[in-house]
């Protein structure tokens, strides 16, 4: 995959598109002309129903336009500028949300916030949390940035997983189709994984018995950890709802 194509694929996923919709959108961009559903099935190897699901998703996001009617309908990709603008919007929304959360807890005596910046500091902080965990604790993650976590822990992932096994920490993960596929086929970390189409990959939320961590990977690696019982209870309740509807 060329750098440009990979960059566009990454942007499509960051914008919240499902893997199937991103594949169809890139195929249309590469073609540069309107294509019929049949032509797209050949290009993408997607099942017919999955293709139409992707087309519906792209139409809702205004990333494609249609030409013709009924059996003669063809689809054309719009400019990727809209896609890149959506990525930037999601990035700014995420940072604004975290900053607002930090202000809230800075003013509250009921909890406190830790801010960890940088790759080395982030890795050491995660190991510290694992070392301090009680045997049999849980770690629930709402993500989409799972591959960023893997890249961050390059060279130490075996060490992290061995320690997690020793502590018998149960890990559940909700992320993208790509994350779930990686977890099932490649990952050394034993876990239960489910996917939700369109989940963003700018930030992961890690829920532990004593804290909630917001792991941000763009534009820099940043962890905002909130140690507050109410925050843990509310975020875990949200996780359980998402877990039931995830695939």
C-alpha cells in the first residue's frame, strides 16, 4: 500500500468510518470515475450486503454521490478534504473534552487527575498501574486506538502480558473491526474483544477498579488519568451497555 493510500485509509478510520466503508471509499477515489455496485464488489471483494452497508454509510457522511437511478446507479467519491476536516474536528473535540474533564476534577476534592506525556513516560505509567493492581482486577477498554497501543509497547508487549497473567487481570476490549481481527489473529495479549463500527481511534478509555484513563495518541501521546470512584462506576456502566451491543 502506497504512503498516500495508507494515509487516506488512516484518515478514513480516524473520521469514524468502518473498515468496509473506508475500503469502498478508497476504491472510488482510486478509480476517479463513477462505478456501479457490481464493479465495486469486484474491486473490493466485499459481499453484496456489506457493500451496500458501506455505500449507505458513505452517503450519510456525504463522502460519495450517486449518478443515475435504480439499476443504472453508479457512485463517485467526493474530495477527501471533507474526510480530513472530519478527522481534525474529532481531534479537537477529543482534546476539548479532556481539557474540560481536567478542569472539572481539578476543582473537585472527590478525585484527582494525573497527566502523563511522552511515549516512555506512558509505558512506564502503564507498567506501574499493572504492578500496583490487585490479583484478579479488571481492565475494560473502550477504544479504536488499539494498534497505537501495540506500537507504543513495541519490544515490551511480552513483558506486559506476562505481568498481566501473573496478576490474573481480566481484559475486555471494544474497538474497531481491525483491532478485533488483530486481537484474535496476531496479538500476544489474551483478551475478549468485540467491535463497534465507526468507533474513533484518537483516544482509548481504560477503566480499572480505581481509575479511568484517557489515552490520547494524537497529536502527541498523552494519558489523563482520573482517580475517582464515581467516574469508574459511570464509565464501567457505559462499557457494559456497549459490550452488549458490540459484535
